[in-house]
C-alpha cells in the first residue's frame, strides 16, 4: 500500500461505450507507485462488470505515458519486497490482457520500463508522435520485472527484444511500429486516435470481439493444434449468438448490422 491518495491518481472519463483511464502523476512522469497500481486495479474492478463497455483506453497525463516503476519506492527494496512488487505488477498487467473488452494503450510520451510493459499488456498499442519506448532497467542495475523480458520477445522477437533490453536504448513511434511493438502511429492527438480505433471496434459484433481477443491471448504461447482446437470451440460458440445471425443477415441484405452483444 502507498501513502498516496488513490482518488486523483487515475482520471476516469466515459465517452459513450469507451472508458478512458488517464494515469495521473505527471510530476513523476506517471511512474508506477504502489498507489498507482492499486488505483488502476480499482478502476478495472469498477469497469469489469459494465455490460455497456466496449473498450478501454489507457493514457498518461502530461509528457509521459509511464516512465517506469517508481524508482524512489524501489530503491529501498530487498529481494523479498522486489519479488512481491514484481508479482503485484505482473498480476495487474495479466489482468489487462485478460480483460473482457479490448484495452488500447494511447502512448503519448515516455513508455519506459514498467510503462513499456504496461503498454505491451494492452491489446492495441498506439504510438503518438512523441512516444518513446524502452526497457532501460539495466541502466539501474536491474532487469524488467513486470513482464518485459517475456512480452517484448512475443511482440518483436528475440533479436529486437535483446537489442532493447541489453542496450536500454529508446525507440520512437516509427521504429516501434516497424518492429511490431506498436500497431500504428497516430499523428496529432493520440487519445483522439485511440477513440477512433475504439469506434472501429465498436462497429463490430461485441461478443465476437471478446471471443477473438480471448482466442488470441489464451493460445498465443501454446502449440498450434491446441490453439486451433480452442479457436474451433469459440468459433462454434459465435453461432449461438444473435450477433452472428444479425451480422450475416445484414451482409446478405446489403445493410449495416445492428448488433446487440447477445
Ligand atoms: N520513478 C520515479 N520518478 C521518476 C521516474 C521513475 N521511473 N521517472 C521520472 N521520474 C521523476 C524524476 O525523478 C523527476 O522528479 P523531480 O522533478 O522530483 O526530480 C520527474 O519525474 C521528471 O523527470 P526528469 O527530470 O528526469 O525528466 P526528463 O525529461 O529530464 O527525463 C526520462 C525523462 C528520460 C524519462 C527520465 O526521467 C528517466 O530516465 N526516468 C527513468 C526511466 C526508467 O529508468 N524507467 C525504468 C524504471 S525500472 C522499471 O520500470 C522496472 C519495472 C518492473 C519493476 C519490478 C521490480 C520490483
């Protein structure tokens, strides 16, 4: 627990079916303190049971997305506290990956260490013009602890993951997109860009979107046969939904589909 008040650590905004969570410790470049991790967990608790929710956008206040775990808190850790903090962060980031609706990282600035790890735990990473990604932990004499050594390999492959984690160099939006760390570069307002991406998602069948996210994440690390079997099951499940009937009828009638998410 932290002595910080959780109240203002995350700004919450609702735009129709999309929730925007703004990490709000700009004077510390939104560094992930224990209090900020608690506040993010609490925000997810509140959003999780919300049936009208179609996507979540996560961004940072000020010039950073998140400049990493809070170094002033970590400096005094012993191995026991470090393990507990890494577990805490990993559980929270796993929660984002497993979150029922798509989570979009609108990376407005520095996304370093735990910030890069947070972005990678999201489904779609959007890089604003000022985005700077990196895993600079080795500069501090430590290694990534919120999943960076694992998720970065899965996102960009061994060659680039080793490059970033061993040199601690930062990459901008263009290079992040080129290496597959970010899905798209957004010129101008990155949160506006994220809302536009959320709108693209909202136009699709809500149950299908959830199941597609699940099929991809749950089997990303397994073998192909197990993944294909899981995909078949979820594909079949779509045929128990009104959204499937509506989506296919609308296509055949040459009209827009009106999905109900059921
Ligand atoms: N933690 C705490 N405070 C931070 C952090 C941070 N990660 N990053 C920046 N700040 C603070 C600075 O101390 C400064 O505070 P103050 O004004 O009180 O001195 C304020 O934010 C502004 O920062 P700068 O003056 O340094 O701003 P610049 O624009 O000059 O530089 C940088 C921006 C390049 C982003 C620079 O701040 C920087 O290098 N920050 C640290 C980045 C970093 O190393 N991140 C990795 C941290 S380790 C990590 O994330 C591991 C995750 C897993 C941990 C699990 C293990 C237990």
